[in-house]
C-alpha cells in the first residue's frame, strides 16, 4: 500500500515474472492503468499482456492501493498584528 499518489511505481514489464511458453519466449507489454475513481483509498489496476510467438495472449493484473495517511499541515510564515475595534452583532436566522 502506498501513502501518496506520486509514489505509484512507473510501468515496468519486468514485474511480470515466471512467464513461460512451450513455443519460445513470450513478450510482456503494458496494456493500461485503470483507477477505481475513489480516494482514500484509491485502487489502480495495472494490466500487462503476455504474448507468445504464436500470438496466444493472456492478461495479468497488478493491484496498486494508494491510501493517503499523512495529515494536513499548517505553517504560518509570520505573525500579523491585528486590532479588533468593532462590535460584533449576534443575529439569529
């Protein structure tokens, strides 16, 4: 699980391991990244294809979960002096 979207790993066909075929070496290629559209967490399904020399193909998926667990931060650059010199009116609606 990742805690920030910018940490999603780059596409890398080398993450697909143990590909094998009885008719030569298959080729692994990136197909797509599809987000579930959610946040906190967001799930991205990354799909690769594995194709043998005869054109037979399978698709494999990698599930990437991104969950932002970092709380927001506030930093005040400088303190500004202020005066409260007017009265506040209380109104009920």
